[in-house]
C-alpha cells in the first residue's frame, strides 16, 4: 500500500472570511488582491428585493444578520472576517462602523474589519486629509459617505456619482474612469472610489499615474486591511496603498487625459 505524505504547503493557507451583500458580483476581482498562499471564504447576506438605497444599506448592515453570517464562516477557521460593503459600513457613521466590528467579534471572529473602517485606516496610513470621492450611488447615499468622512476628519474636495439603484457591477471601466476624473477636478490628496460592487482593479495604477495621487477603492482597502491583520500584503502592482509608489501622498491638480493600460 502506498503512503502519501502531506507537505506543509498542501493546506488551504491563512484565510479571510468575507461577508458581502446578497447582490455582490465581483468575487473574481476580490481574489485579485489575495497573495499566494492565502484564501478567501465568501458568504452573502440573505436576499431582499430592495434597490441600492439608504434603506438597503441599513438592511444589509443589520448587526444580528452580520453576526449570523460571521458565524457561518467560522468552521474553516478564518483568521479575520471582513464586512465587504462600503455603504453598509458608513451608513451609521463611525459609531455604526464600530458596532459592526463588535458584532463580528462577538460572533466569534478572531479579528474583524469593515470596508469603511479600512478606508479610514488607509487614509491615515497615507497621511491623506483631502479626498475626492467617486460613487455609483444616488445623492442620499453619497451624502451619508460625505458625513462619515467629515466625522473622521477628512475634507471632501469633490464628488461625482452615477445615481444608480442596481447592477453596479455592470459599469464598464471607461465610465468609472470618467467618474474618477470628474471627482478629481479640484486639488486633492487622493481619490476614493466607493462600492465593493464597482469593478476597479485594472484602473487603479493607470489613474494614479494620470492624476498624480493615490486612487483608493472599496475592495482594495478592504483586502489591504484584512491581509495586514494576518501579517500579509495584498497584491496590487502600481497601487500606492500596496507599496506601488514609495512616497507620501501630496496635493496636486489632476492631469486630464486618456488613460493607458486599462481593461
């Protein structure tokens, strides 16, 4: 009889458990930030027939529901649980964000992070105080994001939004690039592109090269913070937050032109 030996590299690797809203469609993009040897375990909140509104953000951030989703992830023993929804984690302000973290920890997560909490961490990490904001949301949700940032001591220098109520994952890169440019018409330290359901990975490095400031996105900051809690570095060539540009953010006026290399 043949005996097979298992090597140390045959295990699943350190894992991040991720709780996302029921309409999340970008699993593949989320994986692109995962370093070799690490793993993702993704679960979704229960379905509800609600468009992308403030009401939906409140619904998908219900603390009891997020705690239940967290418990569903714990059997394979992730080292950290991330709540991957921007609006759901900023709709209740800083206190609401902290309460979400507490709900996940109370459900047994060994460590926990939310998208909006990760954004604040990233801004402090890069020394950013003046931020341009691009969102796919309607005005009511976008205003909640501005209020959250103001509470965190961040000045919003410009805002652009699509006003969408659903199917945000279908927005092509070209439209998101135009949205980012519109947000960055005034001098800023960085641009934040909100919503974990908005495809962004391939536009980050080219837009940073064009605008001259870091471009942060919802899934990027979430994975950066979650991986950091495991002592790992998220992957993102050319992305300032992930070490792609080794300099402190600075305020510059954006250069408007055609982006190269997106796709």
